[in-house]
C-alpha cells in the first residue's frame, strides 16, 4: 500500500492478523490509530513519509513479534510511550524527522541493531546501551552536554542486552567470579547497615522514615499522584508506623508534601467511627495546597436548603439527592447528599479520601468541588450551581425557557465532555474511571459549555443496588465491577447519540425495535439516508451533512460491542477537533439561538 495517493486518516479497524504493513509515502494525516495495539502478529510496520501528527498512544504492549518500526518523516510529537520497552524483538527503529520530545531512555533495553532519531527535539543523554549498536543516528536534537549523571543508588541497569547467562565470565560482557563475590559482599554490608539504621530509628521517636525521601524531592509532582514505593521500603515504613506510639506522632503534613509517598495509615487506626472534629483535623492534615474545598457546617446547609426541602431538590441519582442552596449574598450552590447507607459497609475514613482525591481535579469542563460537609452521619459534596441545568434537561425536557441546541453547540458540548473524560483517564494520576457518564451528569454553564459531574465516586457504585446508567451501559458491564475506561468510552458514545438524534437512551414509548437507542442507531450510522432520518427533528435540517457524517463515524467507534476496538479518549478528542476544524465552525454565531433565558427566581 506504499507510494499511493491515500490520504485522510489511517483506517481504524485494520486486519488484526497482518504481519507486514507498509503505508509509507502516502498522504495520511491524523494520528497513528490505537487499533494497531491489537495486531499481535505484526512483524513489520512502516508509516514513514506521511503527514501523521499528535502523540503516540501507549499502544505497543501487545506487539511481541514487531521487528521493524518506521515512523520517520511525519509530524509526530510528545514523549516516546513507555510501552516501547515491551517491543522485545525490535531490531530496527526509524523516528527521524519528527517532533518527538523528552528522552530516549525507554529504548535502552531493546535489542536494536539500527536506530535513527535524527532531527527531533529529544533531550537528555543517549543511553550507553545504545552507543555500541551497529547503526545509530542521533544528530539534530538537543542533547545535554557533559557526562550523564550517575544512576540513583540501588537502581537496576536499564540494558536488556546483559543476559543472565552472561554473568559468569563467558563472553566479553561476562562478569568475573571475583566481581560477583565483591557484589555479594557489598550487599551483605548494606543489609547490615540497614538493620542497624532501622534499630536506631526504632529507639529514637524524633526520626522517622521520611529522611530518605527528602533526597528525592527533585522528582516531578503531579497533584493527583500517589506513586507506589518498592515493596521492601513500604513494608519497613509500615512496620515502623505500627510501632509508633500514636497516629498524632506522625508528621502528616510532611507525608503529604512528599510526592513519592502514597500514604495510608493502618486500617486498625480507623476502626472506630470518626467524630466531627477528628474528620476535619485528619482531612486538613492530608490536604495539599492544591485543594480548595472548604468545610461547611450541617446547620449552615440546612438553612441554605430550607432543611433540604422538596422544593429545593434539583436532581436524584444512584448515590443520593442534589439540593439547591441559596445564601443571602446571592451565592447559589449545589449540595449532593450521599445516601448514608453507602457508608455502612465501607471504611469510616473513605469520605475524607474521596474529598482529598476529587478536590485536586481542575479542568474547565469538569464541575469543580468547592466544599464538603461530614457531620452526624451526613456526608455531602458541594459544587458550584450551574443555572442551565443538565444536557439531559436541554435535550429531553423542553420548557418555555429553552430553545433547541444548534448543531455547532452540540458538537462543542461533545468535544468539551470528551476533553473532561480524557483528563480523568489520561492526565490524572492515578486515573479516574467515571462509571456513570450520562447526559444528566453533563451540566451546562451560562455559555452552554459542558461540565462533567459525579466523577471520583466510582467506589460507591460497587455498593449501590440501583442499575447504573440504564441505556448507557456497555455490553460487558453486567455488574459495577466490570466498568473500565473502555466502558466509559461506550457511555460517552451513547451521549453523542443523544446529541445526534435528540432521543433518550431508553424510551419505552417507541416501537420495541427502537426503544434502546444504541441498539437501534448503531447499525445505521454509516447509512447516509438512514442518518438523515435519525437526526434530531429539532435541528430542522440546519446542519452540515459532512459534519453530521463525521460525527456519526466517531460514535460508531465509541459504541463498538468489543471493548478492545474502542479508541482511547485522546483519539476521540482529536477526531472531534478535526471535525470542528474541517467544518470551519464559528462557535459564537449560534450561541444566542440556543442559550437558555436567565431565570431570576432560581
């Protein structure tokens, strides 16, 4: 297929059993499709000399037979994915003339004979393991000058070329018996020193296990990171904590400042229920400077919601009810009162962990947590109140204050929601699986920008008896524990179907064959005539036909029955961005046509 005039995107569903694939010297644009990750028989892949762009997804874990990979002469960017390290048979790699950044350390353990990374934006140092391969080209990058820094103490060598059978003196890279004996002797000395150090610390209450972590303060901190320690270090620290006199003797603020510690006290310390003061003090001790949620008293919220009056109820979901709270200064908040029964089988400290986690989430398309309350058995999350309500209300509950959403606004809502899910899946660390993506959880601000809500509460879904997301569930989700990022993609695809058709995910008033939206619509998404009949009548034909068709193509990818064929959300975002660019949409022109009239008596 090389040297043709093929263009646009590389087909997403490529034959999974292909061993040799050559798409070089064409006009393909867009991204390298994630579906390549399913081509487990692939030995040769050449996508060179095209117009591919964007970052490479982490798609190379399941390509054990790949020997040659050529991505040269494109516009690919970003860091090399960590899954490159899984390419255990790769001997030829061409990445030249792209815009890759970061280091190439991930390549150090590969059995490469030929490597070309010229004319990119790589930084750092070329690993020693790569210097002696048969053919290497590294010019045209921003390599650091001077000698590379030594590896951290105890770090394992990254080379995969030094095989276990070489350690014994055979071959030029073999290790002599004397060297091996010296290493064993040094290891025994280190173990003895560690035992002495631990026993010294055990007798000194003023020193604790954070001392060795302060040496690694240079590590990059991500607000949501909870990085794992090695098993040995974790066990030693956990043992020392159990032997300390009390929870209050631990410097919890220092614990939180160390980005390399995912700190969790022993379960036994929390066996008793937390009273109100304990909850507040322990949450404050674990909060970092990136957390902006503030505590609200139960009395304050009772006053603001009219003692949680029925007239202030604005929504009810599987986890509890949402009330509108009004304050004398005009401030309005949305108070999510979580069903107390969901805490009966959980750990008492779980609510503080949830707040600590979700209050670090900051994205323009995500409803941000502003406060919380935990008193007298009541656990509540407090959000900014969005006057325009939810996407579900706009699409399915017409009233005197709203007009139908225009096509451009619908695409914008889909793109903003996709970006929110991409942030939760691929930016947050650890990542969030939403498990409950639906139109009623997509709120709209005054300019009809989407704000995804109800994130970070997935653990509660394991204990609720209600059927989650009726009509939104992926086929594999027969129980809450079966939800994954791929099932989130499916649910998002159903939301896009709602935007396309104006129909509810399940509508028992329709003929039986049309009651389930996904089941009815999916087979027709590539039929132009059927697509025109499916589109929401409220649009009155005011939409670009090509944009409609591309929108349907994205939906078809998301709602595939096999989860492994659904793309990651980053690819969905990129597809929607291309749709907007190709349609040359002016998002502002139609905003007034679909803006809800401001209701002064809310």
